[in-house]
C-alpha cells in the first residue's frame, strides 16, 4: 500500500467495542464527550440483531443486515449431513469453512473490496479473530490482528509490517499507537479502521458501573484522544478526513443464565444434548434456533414451548425474522430474544438480561455484563461523525443503524453504494 493522493479524502473509523451510549459522558470519557460536542452525535443509534460483535462487524463492513451478508451471529448453524451443527464464527478458521462449504464468505462486498481500486482499506482489530477477518474476509485490503495479519491477496504480514498486541487494555493502547504513527501518517489507506477490545472486555469482566468498567472506558478514551490528535494533525496539513467514532452494541447486567437447548431436550423437543436435528446457536441475550428438514414437523410445538417460557421475550419465526434483519436459510427457522428489564444493577446502571447459554458457551457470570439481545441498552451503541460535511455541534435524534456507516463512507468518497441495505447518515 502506498501513500495516496488526497483528492477523494480519507475515512477514519474507530470502534470502542461495547461502549453504551449512556456512558458517553463528561465524567466517564471526557475526550470522546468533548469531541461529540464539536461533532454530529447520533443519539438513537441502534445495534443489529443479535447485538453481538461478529455479525455487527460484517454489518458495518458491508452496510447490510445479517439477512443479506450471511453471518447470522457470534455463533451460527451450518448444514452438517442430515442435521445442523453450531460453529463459533470467532474461530479464525471459520472464514475458510464458509469458503469451503459455499464457495464464498460473506454474500455481499465489504468496504475493503469496494475501496480496493480507490486507495484500499486497513482494519486493525483487537477483538476476536472472526470479528476482525469478517471485515475483509476475501483479503482485498489488510487486516491486522494478533491471530495473524493478512495483506491483499491473503499475504501473511510479518512483524515488520503489523504488530502483535495483547488482548487487553495495554494491547488496545499499543494498537492505537501503531495505528496513529504507521497507518494514519505513513500508509494512509482510503479507509482506516481501529477496533478496540475495550470497554467491552472490561464490561464482561465485572459489574457495569464498577471500577473495572470505568477503567476500560478510560482506556478507550485515551486511545481515542491519540487518534483525534493524529487526525487533527493530518487535517492541519491539508487533508480532508471523515472521522467516525462509535461502538457496535452496548451491554447489560446478566440476571440469569438459561441453557435453552437443554430445556428443549427435557421437553422432548430435541433428541439429546448433542443431537443435530434441533440446535441453538446462543448469542448471549438471544438465540438462533435451527431445525433440520427431518424435524420440521416439531416447529409448532417448539414455538408453543418457547412462548410459554418466562425467560424468553420476543420470538420471530420464518419470514418474521426479516423484521430484525435475519432470514430463514440453512435450517434457521426461529430467532428469539431473552427476557430483559430496565431495572438497575448494584451500581445503579439500568438494564438486566437473561442470557442463553450452552455447555460450549457458558456465558458471563450473573452480575457481569453481557449482550446479544434486544434490551434497550445492549442495542444502543453510540456514534459520532466529524468532518466530511457533518454539522459540528449538532445532534441527530432520528434512529440510525450500524448498516448506515458503510453508505456514509461511500457517499463521502463519491462512490456508489448499490446493494447496501443502509442509508447514508443525515449530515445536519
Ligand atoms: Zn462488540
């Protein structure tokens, strides 16, 4: 990748994973809060369903709902013989699994693919391997991740080209430092993405509102401040930069954990714990239920069972899933969200959720943070746009979605956005 001319402008996108909109405050993250006051803040930004990182990363990268990009969630079912097997899409091998089974990865192009002829993209991510690779699964640009960094064409990048950082706050700060000094100032791709593990990681490791959560926010705020200084310095040299800062979802406090698949076994609706005719891909605050063709006659009874359970909130069957950005395919018949409420936790932070767990995915302990469902706070990330024609010091109260980010990037660069589900964000 070489330095580009500046006639198209450049885009910098920074994601602070899991950062709730209501925690973007002067006392928690002063740098981001001050920046919001000088920018356009989107107060009703919404997560996708499930409000989980990996499918969200693909939604941001493509501008499409999971129904159209094809990555159902953090875990998803795929046909396996006569049944369905659940896979962890965070596994670095899962991109290859999709390519092997279907001859493709995502069903629609990413920004990295669209921008390959226009100055390229570099994604530096410190979350799960899947969430990093699904922003550019076919290697049109560069993805920098501790599990292995890849350049255009899938070329492995050496340590001289891409750093390996730790999966913690120190790693976030090291990655942000490299992003500022090497990516933004030297390589200067058309699109530069920095995706931090925090505050999501801190929220998963303790109660929301506790010092571990607030420290994780402060760490992300320090990383943000460095990126902002670097963007400002580049602009002072005459560069036109659209700078977007946001998160992918929020989190809520785990009130209860329920192994929904085990309950189906007890109810006689699933043959056994490891059977493949009825399977659930857990998503924290929600679940995706797959049924093999041989067991489709059980669907009415499964729906009746789920509707009677106090730990289930909303249920979407078949084409109803289109209302939440999913579609029936490859055995996916039912999506459900887990019970939630706006009650506060011990630190006064509102939002309690029940989470769907399994033996493989035990979930976070009661009292800690999690997400994945339709609770008001888990599906309420933040978003701020600065430069690129966005009115400074303004607030948008209308609903915006993760899928609106990619169309916004393409509009700014003067490139077409055909095939995207999202809409470019209102500028004033
Ligand atoms: Zn996330």
